[in-house]
C-alpha cells in the first residue's frame, strides 16, 4: 500500500493511510517531488524575485517552463514550477498566465573543480513581453534525490556523504543501466524495487529505448502504477507524474484543518501495491488517463515542460526505535511557452476510482536509495 511519509523525519500516524488494493498504506509526509531543502531554496528565490519585481514596478508575473539542456531533459519541471508559484503567492505576487513580465528557467550542470562532483542549479530568467532579459536568478540544487527526480534518473544510490552520492549520481547518469524484465522496470540489475504500468487490468510490456525504460500507452487509455518491494524492509516512495506528486490534488484535511499534498506511498517488505489515480478525498481518486496536454494535470496547473514520465523514489522505512537509517530535452527559450502550442500527450484525470486508506505507525526514513523513471509517451 502507498504510505505518505516525511523523508528523514519521524512521523506520527494520521490521516490518509493505505490504499486497500494490494495492501497499500499511507501517512502524511514531506515527499512532494522535492526535498524540504529545495523548497527552502525556492522560497529564497521567490523573495529575490519579489524584490526585483518591486524595483521594476510590477506585481504580476507569468511563470513558464523549467527545462533541461538538450542533453538533460527536465522531467520534474512542472513540479518545480508549482512549488515556486506557491512561494511567489506567499510573497504577495499575483501569478497570472498573462503578465507584462514572465519567468522561465533551465537546469544547468556546473563543474565544481578537480576531484569534486558537479553541482546543479536552476537559472531563472525574468523577461518582458519582447523576451528581453530583465534579470537572471540562480538557485543551487544540492540534494541528490532532487537532481535524480529533475533529470528522470534511473539507478541506485548508496548510503554515504552528499558528495559521494552526488558523484555516484553523475557517474550513473553518464552510464545508465536500468533493467527491464518483461513488464517490470528496475533501477538496475539485481535491485530490490520495481515498477509496472498496468493498462486494462494487465501489466504492459516495457522496453529500453536508448537505456530509458518505455511503456507505450495511447491517448485515451487509463493506467495504474504497481510498485514492487522485494527487499526485507518496508519502503516509502515519492511517486510523481510529470514532476507532480500523485497527492497534489488531495482535499482531505489533517486534524488541525490543514491540507497536505506532499504524501508518500508505503510499500511493505516482500509485497507490492497498486496506485490507480490522483488522490482526491474520502478514499476516491481520479484515474490516471493519458490525454492531450491541455486536459492533463500539468496543463490544468498551467505549467509546461518535458512531460510523459513517471518517477518513483524509494527509501527504506523503519519503525521508530529501530536501528537508525544510514547517514546520509526541450527547446531553450527566454520566454514562456503557451500551453496551447504544446501537442504532446500527458496524464490527466479519468473516471473516479475507490482507494481506501489505513494508517501506519511512526516511521524513520533513510535517504533515497533507488530511483526508477519510465516514459509512457514518445517526444
């Protein structure tokens, strides 16, 4: 069952627990397609943008796409854009589809010098209606899990220092070794976690195209995501489609009245669980449906980016008091892409499906150990 959990933190049992199908479990967490560290960085970026807009005499802003270089597509662009939009709104900035100034960005890999792993940053450019650059902002991204999600990584990351994990991440990106066995997709040969896409009640065959796992799903087809945990320990999974957490549209309130959309999925050891849709409320979800971009989740949220990818980030989850976890291609543009111009399919909202939840107890999460990304559409 999917369980919602806060990476690296102790969790208190609360609302949303486990989807009854396949033995799912859910807990509140901080697993939105980003870490708390990245959200803090984007919060600081929002403050800088607000100050610059004030200097220019503007209070409204259009937020466009966040892309990678042609060699590093940004799979999580919509998710990053959503977080930044929220932070801008907290600063009193009106985020509108049409405004006199707009923000667009790209992810860039930077050399850190001899013997050091590369660093990664988001460069956000403020432009006017004529695409004239007004200002450029820089936001460092240092969490290996954040980078793995943004780049659609496939691979495992060993416990260790951040520098060691970053070095391993870049090495694996240069030599991808995702593994496919029939319908199951693994981060690499012999790894304990797997993903399947289920269409029409049956797992659909996966293939490797240029070492990127791919499952063909046609527009109009609904699909479910089956997560497998073959390991001897429970796992917590951040599950994102086009960079958007599957619980982004959650409407169930916590005991304090707040609503959270940063949950994780819990998969018990030696078991699997099926996630059928975007969770809404009262145990009901909207089925994952491949549709035209304007009707997709990313399109409805007003963000554009490289879409058509599902990413699962796996962490070991242990009960409180147990042994502690280990230490820890898109076109470049200076402006904003109009979503009406985007032709590719993405995941939208299908029929309502029932997904009942249960609650699990306190958990401690390890750093991300495995990342699986699968594409379901071709560019």
